[in-house]
C-alpha cells in the first residue's frame, strides 16, 4: 500500500491539507472511502483503518475539520473554530468528494463511500441531505439521534449566551459537563476523564496524552453543533435519504453517547427510516464504547465493514 499527501481545494480554492492510503501497485481499486473524523481529534488516528481498507482494495482519503489537526496546531488555531464551522466542515467534506471524483474519473463505475464518526457522522448526514447522488453509501459510527428539538434549542441558547458573555472561543465548561459529564460514571473507577471513549485502556491513555485530542470545546463549537443538528433534522430543505442509498450504523453497546439501552442509536435509525432510508443496517458491538478502533473492537468492526462494502457495491445505484 502507499501512503501519500493528497491535498485538495475547498470551494474558495484555498488548498486544504489531506492524505490518502492507496492499494498496492497491481491491486485493482474497488472504490474509495472518505473519512470524516469526530470532534477533538484528528485524521491521523484513523491510519490503521485506512491501511486495512487499502489492503482490501479501497483507497482511503482523510482530512481534518476546521479547528482540528496538526496544521491548526502549527498555526496556533487548534481548538479555535471559525464562524460557520458546521458549514465549512460540510463544504470541506464535499470538496474532498469532488476531488476524489476527479481523481477517479477514469475508473468506470468507481464508488465513493463516506465514513463519519461522532461529529463526523452528523456532517455525513448533512452531506446526504444536500448531495446524495454523489456517493454510493454511508457508514455512521458513534452517532446519536438527539431526543428533542427543544433540548437542542435550549442547548443552542446556552452556547450562544456563553459565547456572548465569555467569548466564543472560550471553553464552554457548563455545556461540556451537560453533554459529556455523565459519560464516565458507568466506567468508575476512572483512570482518565476519557474512559468512555474506548474499552482499551492503552488507547484511552494515548488519547488523553495526545495534545491534538480532548480538551473542552468552545462556546462557538457547541453553538455550531446544536445549530447544525437543528438544521439537519428540522430545517429546510429537510433531510431525505434516497431509498437505494446503503447506510450502515455501527455502535458499541456501551457507547455513553447513545444513552440508556442505546436509545439514541435506535432513535437515529428510526429517524433515518422516516426520512426514507430503506437499505439501512444497524450493528452493535458488545462491550464497545464510543469508538471502535482499538484492538478489542477493530477486527470485528473491519470484518463487518468489509462485508457491508462487498454487499453494497454489488448493488448499483444511479450516481
């Protein structure tokens, strides 16, 4: 396999750093997977997944969202989310898909799959709302179907209020406790404040020690998150999922984000079905937590992902 720099241009035509892992020479490229990462992390954490996919004939393209990743750290803007972060993140994802389409235009029937984790899973859903015919399928990992519109409106109000009085780039400690405060309780005694992220202690320690991960997100980020979710699920145009678009939802049974009895994931699946999804599959990973990239979950996750890719690419859809 080959790991290369793969920069692309955003709508503004400004270059955006990115990278990709390609199958080895002589291995037919079966398709491409574009990864949208979660919040408070960066694309380098997904290299094992990218290398696995490349080994199975899939090119994997990765980039970082605004405010995240080593480029932002080098420029001193790590954790500084610009106004319109949600829109900029979705636009960057769309620019990457357009870039992949251009790179693979000479490959007949080439398919593009989106893989979104956590924050990235919401951005992927917004991509589906806007450009569903540009992709062949989506994978949603560590996602959630928030309980009510009023809960989101209240959270958005608090985020904007905090941004006005404390500053939009200041840590939103109250909202951080509101969203994530209870996540670690079920895993006591805790070694770190991130035990809920993975069942693998070493991966949790790596996350906690990584200067590009974790921390308390800003008021602006939370305002972008809650405002984006409101537009996604209750805005205009409404989210519509083409019935022929394959959707795979994966979740650990112990993912704190999905709520008691995984109610958040079930709400998400029900909502997507109501929006038109007819080829949707839900897979739970017993004992898995928020992310499934650690050694305890990675073999079963990648096996399930490969099976789904094989079956999804076997069924054509107009793109």
